C-alpha cells in the first residue's frame, strides 16, 4: 500500500500539489454553478415564469423521451 515512514519525493509532492489545485478548481466551479442556478431560480420565482403545473408537464415530457 502506502508506506508513510518515508517522506514523499519531488514527483509525489508535485502530484499532490497538482491534485490539490485541481480539486480546489473543481470545487470553485461547482460552487459557482450552484450560485448561478440559485440566482436563476430566484429570478424565475420573482417573475412567475412557470406555474407548478407547467413544470410538471415539462418533467413528464422530458422523462418520456428515451
């Protein structure tokens, strides 16, 4: 498995840093997506763009397309 008694070499440290940076970037991207969706949903609620029945109809038709 992973021997923790030896310190990581230069390649392992570089890999850890690369993975850490990739995970942080992914987290930032996902948070931005969530904020964007929340903002667009709140705008839709204020404008009253769709009624619950219209949303249900859209879900039903999208679910039937296989």
